[in-house]
C-alpha cells in the first residue's frame, strides 16, 4: 500500500511565523512526541513508523541552528543525503520507508508549524529518484568512505572521447574552449575545418603506432629525460592496443562502399582513441600489471572504462555490417587478445569507481561517450 498517496499534500494557508515556531530552546523530542501523536503518523502502517529518521532530521536542524524557514528543498537534500551520515549507525534497510516516514513528518510540520518549504520536500520524497538517492547516499559517513561512494576521478576531459559536439560538459570544458579557439583562428585565416580533420585522420596509422604524438601532445627530446623502464605488462598492453587500432583501421578501409562517411570517420577516430587511451592506462600499471595507487584509480580506471565502452561500440558497428571481408579475421584476433588482457583489470575495478561513473551518467555530468546511449 502506498501510504504517501494517502497523505494530503501541504497546502498554502495562513501560517504562524516559522521563526517563532522553531527556536533553539525547542527540543527535538518535544516535536517528535507531537508527531508521534499526530494523524499524519497514525496514517502510517505500524511497521512503517521508524520515527528515528524524523528524530535524526530534527537533531541535525538543532545542531545547525535552523528554523523551519531554513529547511528548503536544497538544505533538506543536503542534510538527508550527506549530513545524517555523521550521526546514523547503519544504512536504512528500506529506503522507501524512510521517504514515507519523512513525507508524513513534513506534512505534520507544515500543518503544525507552518513549515514553508514542506510542500517541495514532500513532492521530492514521493519520487522514485528520492528513494534511489536515499539508497545510494544515506549511510554512515565512515561506511561511505570505506566503500568509496565519494570516489574522486580525474577531470572528465581526461577520460572522454573528444567528441565535444555531443558532450554535455563542452560548455565548461577547457579542452573544448581551446579547440574552439583553434578552429576559429583556422576559419579566420581562410582554412577549412573539414580538411584539418581529414588530415588528422590520415595520420591515424602513425598515431596508433606511436610514431607521432596525438593531437596537441607536446614533443620533447626523450634523450634528456630519464624515464624508468615500463613494466612488461604495460608494454604488452600498448602493443595490443596498437594492433587492435590497426585492425579496426584495416576493416574501415576495406568497407568504404558500405560505410557512411560519418560512420567511417567515427570508426577511425575510435581506433585512434583506443591506441592513445590504451597507452594512458598502461602508464598507470604497477610492476605487477595492476591499477593500484591513487593516480591509477583516479585516472587509469576511468580511462579503462572508456576503453571498454569504445570497444563495445566498435564491435557493435562492425557486427552490424554482417558478412565482413577476410581482413576481419585480423580484427577478431586483435579484439580477443586485447579483451583477454583487459579482463583482469576490468574485474579489479573498485565498485565505487563504477558507481561514481554511473552516478555521473544519471546526473548528466559524465563526458562523451558515457553521456550517450550505448
């Protein structure tokens, strides 16, 4: 039974001054006792009356010195999904029940104390998104830290596919700003952006082989840099990514009549991306061939997830063409070899990183291609 649907939504009526209704001298227990005896609480099923969630909210308000006027939707979400983590001992067994209890409590607060923002908070609590938020974020702070629900990642432009035209973050992306300025200067000088892109794609085999730097990369005299030797696993991963990229480029070249121009461009660009990002992941491998330290988790892991997603996209596009030319055998071999090399790394990704990327996808804060339907 959906109890929240039986609750009357808070209505606009003449209310007492909220600042008079909540003063530091009023104890949360007094308000909680009044709620326990209220009709709003009585409409909850007996097993639903987990009043400790209302108590936690009241005590957080008392500590912050808030009145009902201060508890708007933004502040309510902040205390519910972050602040309560400091005081609770365990995550709720039923996130939906927490939403229903707090919905009833805020309906009570609206009627009894004239809480001016209760309506917006109740509307939020009655959504599926609120239940998902509670399930994800409402847990003890030390548990949140242990399981890494606040995982830090490198900036999104470090693990994107460079497709600024479809990325929701392009407006605030410094890489896109530089690219825009470069294109503007090219156009102002009479250049052709399409020719520039074609020239870059023409160097795809060289980029994949590592013979020339990727677009925008700085060129340095390696003889002046004392670099440690790469672990064998890192060198092997780079080689497999290059072989895979060459195989994709070969298939793309063998299907010019069957590929739309934009599809061929995307396929070649993704081949380059696998070679470049594969080298980036390889840079983070430990001598044991794992992604272990902080930099590896922040930057290597999201780029590993990027490889996984891009390779899945390439496979879907290649498979969509049905019968393939003989050169596709080389593509399948390179795909399987690279896939086997990546599997141990993918299996070792901490759940918190996948959860963080998924959360960014759901909230529209993930870069392309994660922001695009796969």
